[in-house]
C-alpha cells in the first residue's frame, strides 16, 4: 500500500477534482487510496493548491475516521463494534483478534502486516458479526473464519 | 446447442460477504450458462441465494458457497434438480411473498445495471408521468401520498419539496442522504445495489419538481461495493440519455455526483452532511435556517433519504392514493424493515406500517439465531430506545412508537437474546456518542464522556444511589440541551435500559 510521496502525482490527485476546496474530503480519499495515510507533506500541498490554510485541512483530516495520519499496516482489519454485531458476539471476536494479533484496537502488528481498527456498522447486519479486510466485507464471522482471514493477511 | 441457462447470483454486500463472487465465477465456467448479477431479494439468511431460470420460474438454491457448486452440478441444478440447498421457486418463499413490496419490488428481480431490464419493468414511467403533468402535479401527488422521510425523522416529503420549490433562487440542489450509519440498517444499501436506477429516477423527479438541476448522493465510505454499482448506474443512465442535459428531449437538465463520506456517523445528520458535502468537517449547523431555505452552499436544498427518493417513481406511476392505501393513521405507505442482530432469518422486509414487532421478529424472523429467548430489541438505530420482550406487540407506526418513548427511525430492528448485558449496552450508547460527537455543543461532547464514567461507577456500586440521580440529570441535560439528535437522543437507549432492565445495573 505504501507508495513514496511524489509532488507531481499528489498535484494530479488534487487537480483531478478541479482544485476546488469543496472537494477536500474527496481529495483526501484519493490520497489515502494512494498513500495509505495523510502525511504532513500532503497537508501542506493540499492546503496550498486548494487555497486553504493548513489548519483548515488538518481540521478536516482529524475530524474523519478514514483519514489516518500515520502509515497503516499492509492490510487493515476492521471489526464492527456496533449493536447488531454485539448481539452476535463481536466483543468476543474483538478480544480474540486482539490476542491473536497481539495488538489493541488502532494498533499495527510488529511485522507491519495488519492494522486493527474498529468500525461502526458495515451495513451487513443481517449476517452479523461483520468484518472488513481492506475493502472487502465478510459476514457471519466466527473465530475460526477470522483466523483464516488473519492468515491470509500474513501471507 | 441448447439455449444458455440463466443463473442469477446476487452482487450485493451481504451475499458477497458470504462468497457470492466466488460462486458466480465458478458457475460462469459451466457450459451453456449465462450468469446475471442481480441485487438481493432481501432474504439475507439464504444468501448467497442463487436462482436458476427454468421456463417462467426462478428456482432458488441457498445458502450456496463455492464448495457446493460441484454437488449442485451433480444434482443437475440447471434443470432444477433436487439438492439439500434447493429452496424451490422464489415466488413461493414465505419470507418474500408475505411482504408488500413497493419501493423494493424490482430488487432481486432485475439486473440493476441494465437499462433495458429497468425499462422493461416500468422504469422511468414515473419520470415520464412527471414530465407530462408538470412540477405542480408532482408536488401535489407526493403530498397526497403521505410519504414521510424514511431516514428516521419522518418529515412529510411533499411539504419539504414544496418549501424548496417556493424558495427564491436560480440554483437549487437535490441531495440524497446515503450515509446509512445506524447499526441494524441496510435497506438503503440494498436499494442502491439492487435498483440504483430507481434512486436516480427519484432524484430526477425531485429536481424537476423543485427546479433543481444538480443532485448529490452522499454515500458512506463503508459501502465500497455500493459505490461501484452506483457509479456504473450513473454512467448507464447518462449513456442512455436518462441523465444529463435535456433528458429524453424534455428540455430538463439534471445530473448527479457521488460524494463519499469518511467514516463519521454524525454526517448522517442532514446539516452535518451538507457541511461534509462542502468538503468540510461534518460539524452540524444551527437550525433555522432549514436546509430547504438555505442548504448546500447556502442554496435551497432537498435532503432526502435513499428509500424516500426511491419510493417516489412508483407513486407517480401508480398514483398517490394507491400508496396511501397502505399503512395506518398518519403512517402511510410501506417501510423496509431490517431484521438484524441475533435473529434466525435476518434480512429486509418491506411491509405496510401497522404490523407488530412480534410479527416481524417471530413470523418473518423466526426468533433468535441462538434459539434463546428474546430479551431486548433496539429499534431505530443506536439512538433508539431498547424495548423489552413485553413490548413486542406494539404496532409499527410512527405514532404508536412515539407513545412508548421509542422510535421507528430508519426501520432497523436489532434483536438480543437473554445473554445480553444491558448495562454494557447503555454504556456503549454513551461511548458511541463520545466517539462520534461532532463536538459543537457541550451536552453531547462532554455529556457523553461523563455518561460513560457515571455508568461505570453505577455498575461498580460506587455511590450507586447518588450516581443514578446524576445519570438521569445528565440524560435530561443532553436531551434538552443538545443541538441535534446525536446528543439529544443518545439518552433514550440509556434510560430505557435503566428503566426496563434495572437488575443489570446492580449485579
């Protein structure tokens, strides 16, 4: 996922939306897709090209869960923490993931393979509990299925 | 060579989350088979549910995983052969045929990205009626239908549209709130994945009625598959001349952009959504001014939920009266209820208002997945009150729920069995509010953090009596003093848990 920051490409990511400040959230998505996170360098360049202050861009970055400011692991494993999944054992599933990976929520494994994150509803509530690996959703996930997914991430 | 057999395999998040892509891929490798990726019928407990077209019938099999395909082939499933996973004709599945499908009638039936299929199933008939009869007719018809906002607040749609139509200004906007963040809800997603062209048609009609030429769909980023389907649907509609300048020679211009949310729950609140659409942090706005007067970029703006807009085309095609004939009292029409959590037969059930919670959970849902007794039910998302098993005979209409201090909201129903710890659920309500508060008003921002602490002290029996008084006082402050529903309704699950399940707080 990690790609080296490149000013010309970053500029393209900004300009594809016409360098309009109202597209800031969409621009930030494009950066996360490419670089995995929003770096200080990115904030500086986005602010300059959208004619916003760095504080304004930082305010938006820090408001939204999707815009992390540090490089995540190779894969991102999100476990739904909302009510429907709680009713089907997501708390136990979360503890299992934390002990298997040896990290707490928001942590990244020491080998850099997996970042564990909470998510509040994936809209797969009839097939709870639900998890997401990168941008793929899985339903009716028990500990065995989760172990399989974690293994795939480690490969 | 025989004609290829058509097999439907849903491209819908629930089905895909259980392996539908792999099933579709494997079946497409068989000889003389044409795989069509449809939406889901809503019987999520049967997903991935595939259907084989035999003559006039569609024979369903489910839940099918990739490992079942070989044995299905051995059982000659392409000719409807017997197999342990054979369900029978889709039109005979009780979960489906006992529904009253209005907004979701095409969902599962058609190929969502085929304009031909859409047109063959009354697609754009509502828009054509609108073009023929004019904006005034549309406004009157939507008002007469009694349609209310399906996002949760239940505001009359026709009145909202009339306000925007009457507002001064050249530039107006239609925004579709597809930030479906309530746990236990997925009907917006199902509609967008299963019948996206209907949403597009509903938005064009709204634009035509109020005089707006631009629409935005604010879609939550947790729905990547939905994003792909919607993006393609916009292209399909544009290519066929049903979106863009001078739609079908009507002289009416309308186009739609998709904006992704970024993982914030509060952006489902309409003014926070507008801020986010403008590229800013999703901090809520004071009301008034209403978005209908001063909304996106300060212009008059319709903010409607996906299901609301999706219900519009058929109302214009069939007539307002037909829609209003469904339902009870001031809760007209149908609602897509969503059965979730600890439920045996989870999925989407579109029914007229007025059936009871028990009918939904027991008759459609078959009780809990665990087989244990139902202890608590949360209706209407994380801001909805918890109900006890004694309240299951409450009829599902806006007013009846309001009378017992609950809300139907977006129609999500999350079932818990008797292993649930209601003190933990009450704590979670406050914790969630603390994580998701936009931070603008103090009762929500600080109250939620204090709420978690006070509940912890109560559970630890630390000065329990005094802390109970404090918690109730805090809840009332949040209800009365918060700017929006986030802080203003978080106390409802907390207080209902306290009132109905006090024993869980004194363990």
